[in-house]
C-alpha cells in the first residue's frame, strides 16, 4: 500500500500548511549539480593525464626527444653539404667559363631557410618540411651536376672542340708543394701586391719539366731578368703554356713536342725566392688560372687541397 507523503511548512503567520513545489529552485539545483559534476570530472581527468601517459603520448614524447638529440648532427651535415655544393658551383663556373666557354648556374635554393635555425627547438612539422625541402634541393643540385657533365660530354664529342692542355708539367707533386696561383699576390722583392699570372710549384732545382700537351715551341727566351729562361708552347684551340724560371732549356723554337716530353728543368734563372716552376696557361692571349686545368693530374681530395693552397697562398715566389 503506497503512502502519499506530503511536506508541510510553517509560514510567517505561524500557520502550518502544505508545501508547494518550486520548479525554478529544482532547475537551479539540477544545473549546479551538473556543473559541479563536470568540473570534478575534468579535474580528475587532468590529474590522471599528468600522472599517467597514454601509449600515444609516450610515443610522441620519445620521438620529440629523438629529434632534439639528432638536430645538431643534421645541422652539421646540412652545413657540410652546403659547403660541398658551393665548391661544386664555383668549380663548375670556372670550368665552364675558362674551358667550355659557358656559364654554370649559381643559385642557392636554400638561402631563404636560415630562419629554421633561429630557434632553440624546431616543431616536428617544420623539421619535416625542412627535410623535404632540403632533400628536393639536393636532388635538384644532383640533377644540375648531371646536366653539367652531360653538357661537357656533348662539348667534348663535338668535332670543333679542342681539349686544352690539362696535365701538370711536373711529376710526383704533392699539394703542399703548390704555391701562389693567379691573382693579386704579395711580391717578395718589391714588398707590394702585384698581379700574379701563373701558378708557382715548389720543387728542387734540376727537377724535370714536361710539356703539358701536344704543340709547337713558339718562344724560347734565355734571360736573367723578368721570368728568366722561358719556353712557350702553342697548342690547338688558341691555347698557350708558358714555363718560366728554367735552369736550362732542352727544346728549340719551331720544334714540335708531345705531351710528357721533357723541355727543360727547374731553376732560379731570374728573381726567384726559391727554386720553383712558374707555370702559365693562356687562351687567345688571355691569362687563365692554371689550377683549373690540373684536375686530371690529382685525385678528388688532393685536387681540393691544391685549389685551397693556390687560392690562399698570399706571397708569390717570383
């Protein structure tokens, strides 16, 4: 048997009467109950998340830590790759301009990405984007180098092209024997910077000097002034090679010579700080940088050192 329970209240006139339901109060109490329940739920979830990590969160944290650890190594590798690319660009440019008579592209597509290294940390999305852009740039640079070599091979295959003299006129030379190259160098006698038109190679007096390519001896000069004893060989294609400061000369003007044929020996037949060969290459009467024609005489690493020595030796020997 159901019992009908009723509520009674004592009003202000001290009269007991039956209580009526307050709908607004019930709604308000229900609202506060829901708000408090949700707040407690959120607080408890936050506390749980701080104490216990999910598998996904732990995996992301490990990946972020790994990225932070490898970032310095990636930056170092990127810098090394940029240095190599720069050296290749410079070498391509000089090779095309002075040997193959063409201009090589010299554009750095990564020059606008320096901002990526401004912050101590890099977001995952930026790191991924940087890696993709860097990879694309390196692939493009590789393709550019491949196109350059293809252009070289096409040029070499042409009937009208004449290969310049591209061997060192001395044997068994180490890069540490390479001195000043072409450019403004400090003259040891005049104590001022003057234009140096050749490459100095330091070797003992009497070292044999050989023709850098097939040609005809067009000049033989014996003198104690200027460049001293000099031999000039004219080659096909408008090229000339000049061998100066010789101790003796073993060819005559008008004689034909073959590459590797001995033409004299190293000495100090004029103003010379020490025995060495002063070697020049000219094209149509214009002095070129001889070091750019010697890569066939060295390995890749040795030739890189030869380039460095010729460019950074400030004082010439003559």
